[in-house]
């Protein structure tokens, strides 16, 4: 299986070289083998991925169409046997059985939080069982992680209401809270127990999150196996650095805040949001635009080769450009995408090489964050960007 994290390691090492060691605590990972979307991950695979990143992580069951009690037990057992690498959340369907009893059973057995997935289980947060389970989380002072990404209507207002009613519960909206971020940032200062995780790919969303929301309200996450720990740390924490976070704030986001939440402590404040307006240089904006278009095509099941080819040509700024190292870095990542592109393994719907494409997009957008020195990277010249026929780039 392709080890993306090992290949992109230079970008992670450079980030830590400039901002100091960033101890990672992944707020969002999955284990399981029955999710209808085709993604699978064993506890051993997850532990290995976290070990390679020097990270610890929270894990919980992937979608289990037949229910969660056995899967919750498996997650708790995996955490117990992980040597401290993992902690488990229980996944709760508020419409199945007795959700309060299942949450209580799992927390008594060693789970350290609760996961809701309104999209997979087809419920809203106004469901009575949700409020009853959040009341348990309030009593236990544990996190409640809520899917808030693609394929779901806005759910932020219910989350804000629950955060206000149950301040002991640590409410975490996953996937950059993209369903509600347009307004949510305005009310987050009023709710110190409301958080957002970074398990998302689009730097426009993540930089907006870090610019508008205080660092104490954001926790890093990979969404493994959909993301991988090192690659996701590059994505999330480069965006945080681009938004102007200090090294201390980066450490809080990377894992410090998550460690406090899991220990039942009061969250650290983290300071006010940066509110730092940073326009993208025009030549970099062209690359960002075309790579975003490529990602949109890929997510829709289409062919991203044309916008990728245009993005390569947009990198031909010349070696005298002040950002030439960034454009060279983007070309290197696009070369890696092409080199490793293959049909998805293990029944997964998205090729692993797509992670190089996301990383290229983020490097192009985080133009003020240093990149590693790559002696073998393509030069940002027309000769280099044309050295592959665009027709050869395909999925």
C-alpha cells in the first residue's frame, strides 16, 4: 500500500523546523471493515500510521449498518491494547435501541467520548436521543464529535444550543464545520466548550477557520483512513501558520487542547482569532484555482487531468520569482500524484495518490509558510511544466 506520509515527510519536517516540535493528538480516526463507502482500517493499521507520525489519536467505529454495540466494544478493546496510542469514543445512533444506556455502558467500559454521524444514520440534532446523550457527556465532561462535512444540512444552531445547555460536554464539529462556518465563528467566543476539527481538504475553508476562530477552539484531525496523519498535519497546520498562528498556538491545535479535553480539564483559551487578511499573490491564485477545480472534478467522479495540466503550466513563473520554491514544491507534489496514480486499493473509492494533489493545493495556498529544500524538484519553468504531455495525466 502506498505510504503517502513517508513521501511527504519533508514538508512536515520543515514545518517543525520553523515552528518547533508539534506533538500530534489526532481528534478523529476510524476503525472498521464494513462501511458501505469502501474504506477500511484495522486497529493495527491505524496504530502503525499514528506511530509513524509520533502521534496519539482518538478512534471510533466506522459506519456499521448492523449497529454499534459490538463495534464500540472493539474500539474500546483496541484502545486498551494500544499502549496509550489510542483512546476510544463510542459511536451512538440516537434512534437505535436505548442510546443513553449504550453511551453509559461504553463510558463505564473505558470510552472517553461520543461520536454522532447524522449523515450516515440519517438523523438531525433535534432528535430527542441526541439531547439525552449530550446530557450524559455533560455529566462525564467528555467530548462529543459530530460529523459536519459534506452531504449534510446545517446543524450548527442545534450544536450551539446544546453547548449552551450542557457546558460540561465538549462539542466538536468535524470537517472544519463547513456546514455552518459562515456564521458560527461569530458566536464561538460565547461557548468555550465548542470546538471545530480540521479534518478537511480545502485550504480556503481551513484558513478562514483559523483566521476567524480563536486557536483554542480548533483541534487537529486526520479523519484516518480518509486522510493520513502526517499529510493531514501538513494540510491543517500549514493553513494555521498561514493564518498567523504563533508556535504556541500551533502546539495547542496540534494536540495540546485535545489532551486537555480528554483529561476532563478546562480548555485552554488560546487567544483571540488573528483576523489577518492575506490576499493570495495573483500567480499563486491561478494555481490554487485550477487545483481546486481538479479536486471538485475528482470528488464528482470525473477526470481532473485537464485542470491539473493547466495548474502545472501556471507554475511556470520562472526561477527569478520570489515564490519560485513554492511553485517548484507544487510541481514536485503533482509529479508524485502522477507517478503513484493507480486504481484505488482495497475497494476504496478514491486513489491514495489523491492526497498528493490535496497537499499540492495547500502548499500553493500557504505561500507565506516555508517549504523544504528539494534538490530534485522540477524548476518552475515552461520547459519543466511542459515535459509531460497533459493527455498522459489521467485517473
